[in-house]
C-alpha cells in the first residue's frame, strides 16, 4: 500500500472555499462602497462597504499566506 502524496493546501477544498467566500465578501464590500452608497443616498452603506471590503481582503490574503506557508513545510 503506497501512501498517497498529500495535495498542496491551496488545492484543498476548504482553503478554496474560504478564499472564494472572502473574495465574494471583498467584491460585495467594494460594490457597497462604490455603487450602493451613492445610489441609495446612505453614507452608512459606504462605511459598511469599506469595512466589509477591508476585512474580506485581509482574510483573503491571510488564508493565501497560510496555504503558502503550509505548502513550504
């Protein structure tokens, strides 16, 4: 019985799913920041969009670095 070579972490479904969700979070935040705030006339949507994009982008970057670090091991 030969052992199966482990897949790189970036190819694991959980990493890909998390990064996809964070990318969607980033896109939604940018949409709220750029379009929804001025369109609906609610400046609080712009603030919420900014923080949503900031958090989504940060977590997207974090999980990318986490996968790259695990792949180097």
